[in-house]
C-alpha cells in the first residue's frame, strides 16, 4: 500500500533542481528525433531504443516500444548525487513505490517512482 499522507512536506527534505524532462513513447526513434530536431531541439543522445533531445536546459526523451526501463514519465533533476540518493531512501521509508537506483548509459543515474494516482516520475542525477 502506498502512503499518501506524509508527516513532513517532502520539500523540506528534498531539494529538486528543476523539472528537467518529459518522456514520451514513439514508434520510430529516427523519425521522431528528426521531427523534434526540425522543431528546433538539439539531439543530445540517440540509441536504438531511446533518444534524448534538449531545448536549452529542458529535455524530451523519446522511448521506443522496445525500451524497458520505464514508460511515459516526467523527470526531476538533481545536481548532487547524494541528495538524489537521500531522496530515494526517504521515499522508500515513506512507502512510496520506487524502482531500484540504476546507472544510465549516458552517465546519469536515477530511479523511478509512482505518485498516488499511478503517474510515473523519475528522480535523475545529472553531473553539473
């Protein structure tokens, strides 16, 4: 069971840097990446099953049908890995559903969770 009432506001414990990206599902990574590049985004990373584009500091992750780490979600960014790891433990202690911490192919690290309504979110550590 997921708790929906917390004794302290989470904002007093966790210091989010920003809402950093939104991840959407696409059928064709190459076609979708080209479309968003034509809208003015810059391609930051592309692999067979996902791509990441940026517009300034903000990002858009494109997830192929074969991507297995997560589905559509939004990601909060941490610039300090220890803060992200502390947030992970705090959410687990509060019985919020979270995945294991994992390292990404692009050098970042994160974990995924679900809010009380079942929406996916990601807490992502990005090196400064």
